[in-house]
């Protein structure tokens, strides 16, 4: 799979978007790994069945958050499961609205 900063928030890894290194991916069963310099990760030897993947948000860059809820992925015996894409988005800046001045 891959973890990246989804600058345009379309859920797809596009040219020019930044892969994220050293992000921790965790499965609901307790397996984990870190992304490499290209934002890629692999968790080997998962038994067949459904596995839930999530990002450890403590390992994300400042002012970012996972773009989706935990992701359920189906693993099949003897097959590699790919295209497990976990997008990260920027937290929007807080907009403060001040009341109009009384004259």
C-alpha cells in the first residue's frame, strides 16, 4: 500500500503529490509497519480474511489527519493484496469570524 498527502483531496495518488515516510500503519489484529521513503508499506503473511488498516495519527506530519476511517481489506490465500491506499489531508486553517464593530 501507500500513504501520501492528498493535496487535492480526490482520494487518488496523483503526480506531484507527496508520499509520506515513517508513518505507522496498524491492523486491527495488532500487526504494524512503517512506510518507506516512497510512502509504501507491506504487511506480509496476513491470514486470509478481512483485515482493518488504520494510520497511527501520532506519526503523521503536523496539521494533517487521515482522510478516511479505518479501511477494511480482504486478503486471499496465495495472492498479494495491493492498492491499499491511505490518503492524508491537511487540517483546514481555523477561520475566525469577528462581529461587526458597533458605530
